[in-house]
C-alpha cells in the first residue's frame, strides 16, 4: 500500500510539474528582438508589426514590451479598408482606409504584455485594431498622442475689442495672414467643431466662439499666448476653455472587429482620436 501511495504521489507531482512547465514555456516574443527600442524616439511601427506577425503561428504566445516609450508613426503602419459606424460619410471622407498602429490580426490566445510601456502615436492614426482574433489580452500599457487631434484655447483676458488666450502645451499652431491656424503632425484643422467649457456653471456646450476667433486678427505675445482683435460685443467668460477639432472622422480610437473574448487589463488611455 505504501508503494502504491508513493507511486500515486510521484505521478501527481510529475503531472503538476508538467503543467507548471507548460505554463512557464509559453512562447515569449519580444518586440526588441525585431528592432523596437524603447525611448529611442524612432519609428517602431514596422518592428512591432513583425513581432505581431511572429505571434500568428504561436497560439498562447506573449508579445512583450520592455518598459519605456515606443513612438509609432503612420509611415510603415498597416493600412486597411474598414467600414466603421458613426464615422464620416462617403461625401466628407470618401476613403475608408484606416492607418493602424497595432494591427492584431488572426491571433489566438495571445497576450500583449506592455510592462508599463507607453505607445506614443503620431499623426493621423488608429492606435489599435483587434481584427479576427480569439482570446487576446491587452495588458499594462498606455496609449498617448504626441499631438492630440483636439486643440485647447483658454480665455486669459477679456476686454472689449481685445481677447488674450493661452494655448494648451500640446496645441500647435501657426499664424498666416494674421489668422490663427491649428496644425498637427501631417494634418490641420480644416472643418472645425468647437465645444466650450465654462467654469462658472461647469457646463460643456457647442460653441461658435472659434468661428469668431478664426476670422479675427491675431498676434503672438509669447509662445502659447495670443491676442485677438475682436468685435467689442464679443465678451466670453474669462477662464472658459475651447476645444477645437476637425469634424471629419478619418480615424478611430480603438477597434474590435470579428473577434471574441478580447480582454483589456490595466490600460491607461490618455487620448484617442476622433478625426
């Protein structure tokens, strides 16, 4: 009987060890092995794409990022025609081709393990698409944009005929013909949509303020501080903030399509595009 107990215990331990070994032996695909270097400020999109491709024939693999920042530009990203609801019409934006930073396609049981990394997007791009996948997990990373698609202006001084605004540190602009133009990385705001936040009542509302400011002469007092010459009866609330973006929705924030059991764990999304 003692020999039988010993044999059963031995088989049980062997089985447990085999299961643990199987869990530990999940294939790990490191983006660094394909040339994606954290904090290099170089375009990592092709290296990440190759790493994703390497996971396609490895069900259950872990796609691993080292901690740090990875910059992703449209150049070299996957481009795919996708029809998405609540985006711009065929008249406003005839092309339905999306530019995708991380195109997770045809993966099974794969975990994207960020280890606290930041994926810094550039230009007009859809950060992530989970496309035709099963049991994919996105874990422990942040998504951000070097230049968000929305621009922010805050009224810093309001007097009859003169208004001073401060721009958000992420808002970029130039002045042409004494008119303010909001610009980004490879794009500019062509058909603006404006929402105003007023601190007195803590309300957000659609606003025509940008329609006024965009047609008024402006001068730069210092970087990020602008003075507009406006009609004397234009007296918005001091401290109010305008958010201006292009109304044409060329890209989206994150897409989950033809997939099931997609899990998001400990993600920090600082900005997603609606342009």
